[in-house]
C-alpha cells in the first residue's frame, strides 16, 4: 500500500479534527459529519468563528506577499491544513515563480491532498513532510526539506493558526525556539494565534468544545503571543489583530476584534 493509501486508512472519522473543522469554517468540503457537528457547536457559541477563519487566511496571504516582496524565496509552513486556494506556495510563487515551499502536517487527510500542495510553478519547487509540530527534529532532518530548501539561507517559518493547539503542557515556547534555532540569520517567523482577550467567556466555551472532542487547545493573551517572538525583530505593526496587520484592499475593515479574536505577527531573526 502506498503512503497515500495508508494515510487514507488512518483517517479517524469517529472524532473531530481541527483541520477539518477549519475547512468547514472556510466553506470547504473536506470534512466529515463529526467535524461538522463539532464546528456547528462552536458556531452556535461563537458565530464570528467563520470571520476568524477567513481573516486568518487573508493574513497568511498578506504576510506571504510581504515576505516574498522582501526577498524571501524559501518557506516552511508547519501545520499546513487542508489546501485552500490560493495556498501559500501559490501566493509566494505569484510574486516570484522561483519560490520554494515545504509543507508539514500530521493529519492523514492533509497527506491525501499532498498532490495539490505539490503543484509548484515550473521554476520553483514544493514538498510535503508528514510530521507533527511536536517533533521538530523529524521536520528538520527530513530529506524532503533539505532537497527543497537551502537551510544556510533565510527561510520564512509559518505557524499560522497552529500554536493554540499546542497547550503549555506540550512546551509550545520551547518547540518554537528549537525551530527558530534551525533557521539562518535573516529568516522570519510568522504566527497567528487565537486569543480570548476580547471575549473570554465565549472562548472558554469554544475551547471546551474542542476539549470534549479530544482536541488539545489553549488561547493565549497578547503578552503570551509576544513571548513566541523573544529575541526576534518584529515587523511593523508588531503583534496585532490580523485585520490591522498591514491591511490591503482585500482586508475587511468592518470586522470586530471580538469576531476575529486572533493575534498575528511577523518577525525577523537577526
């Protein structure tokens, strides 16, 4: 059986998965009934969750365009999720067709979509690593990484909408530090992260839905999100709600901070 076939056989449809719930929030079709049921419980508690997901996606687009425009040609996207058009490599290669992107995720359903992730421009290259953010050594030792990226040169490490599924007991800060340590000077770290700063009661109930579905989750405050960037140089405007991080024509300026309930930032490694 191929790795793709083994991945499909490993997909657990008995409990929800955050990537498939996120797909549902975005209006996608790659989810199961159990994911829809859990997602609908979240929507009942927090109708703004779809705004949150869409705003996060648009932040990824802007951050990627910013980095590609700043000359970054290598990207490592951990916690990739189910492909949604345009995906990160499409945005980066839209600026420079020679951009190279490596995706990493631990969800078998993402592996089944790996071919979509690997549709690079002719000049560039993409690759996929089936690995968990909690095992950075597996990511950074993977042949697919070193065959695609030159780790002696700057890389943009993207951890979008991922770290709120890495509670403190999994040592989230240490994991990020270990990954950043693998990057060359001039590399960048990109993070978006759910916060309960604007609607604490709502998000306590949302997190409970995830916990009851067997999904580890933890919101973090602005100060806690800023801590991920310790020792790095934050790009203006620093840690901010994503709809105010370098907004452009596609940014919805009418959304509320409570609807979005995310912090986002980009920072450079000196």
